[in-house]
């Protein structure tokens, strides 16, 4: 009788362990795709707040810590000795986002990056002004609403004259920049965290991102872009050379 009780207890313990393990795996799989809490950063310039190798980059597709899969750090294609992100355009990978950085209205933001690209793999993207490598910033409010920027003056416009693309077929390093003053309020121009387009919010944090993209061919295009020496400054000092927006 006592031995039966012990056996039942052992079985019970084993079952409990299995259940706990399953719960852990479920929770871990959920946590893996949840965006991390924004990093606290000062709003005065303390040098560059991001780098290729700082370990705080996340896949745009499913928010996994990068490098992973085809999003890799390339130590061969470098700019002035700095490694680069190698981002081929695929159905599962097309860009990486940096972890959140605290911002406030009236902050001056300067975001720069050096980009070069492979040839386009599709004829439709040869000469396409909206196909290649680009940079951008998603600005968030405490309510989860967001405003996406991918133009040099931070206006959220998308016409080719004001974008940050380096076209496919550009095999020399080309610097792209975004420079603007954070507005007091934004109206969401993309849907995030269940917040609708047009939702008004006060900016509290942002995520700089890099991306390989085609406006017409999407992941059917298989070109690659490299991104080196990204620089993100808040209220930079006058000693920092700030590229002029286009």
C-alpha cells in the first residue's frame, strides 16, 4: 500500500513537471515575439545610441533577436572597418528594428546609415526608385499608436523624391540620413497594438529600423542590401556633422 502511494506520488510529480514544462514553452514562445520594453535613454547627446553589434536588434517579421536566419552581420562588407547588416529580401526576413529608445517632443533626431545594394534579381526592379535598401523610424506613444517615417525630413511622406532608398544596383557605399525635430503630437499612419489610423498620441519612444524592400515585387525580389555604421543621436552637439536632408 505504501509502495503504491509512493508510485502514485512519483507519477503525480512527473505529470506536474511535464505540465510545468509545457506551460514554460508556451509562455516562452509568446514572450519571444513580444516587443521588449523600450530602453531608457537620456534626451541629451551621449554619442551614438545604436550600433550593428550592440545586440539589441530584432527581426521586423516576428521580433526575434537578430542576427538570425538570413539577417546576418557581415564582417567582409564593411564601411571604414565597420561591419554591416546583410539583409536579403525573402518571404521571412526583410529587415531589423532596433530596440526602443526614449524620446520627447522637441528632441532633435539625427539618424544616418551607409548603404549599398546588390543588383535587382527581377527586371521590374531595375531602375525602380522604390526598391533597394532604406532606413526609417517608427515613433510610438504610450497608447501603442505609431507614426512611421522613411523620409529624410521626418514628415512620414512616401513619394520617391523624399524617401531614404538606395536603389538596387548601387555597389558603392551611400550615406542616407533622417533629421527632424520630434513633434508634440502625431496622428497614427499605421496600425499597431490595436490602435487605428488617425489615433492621436504624444511621442514617448521610437524604434530605428533598416529594411530591404521592393514597392511592387515585394518578396518575389531577391536582392540584398548592406547597412553599415548606423548612427542615432538625440539633441546632438554642434561638433557632430549633421547631413543635410534632401
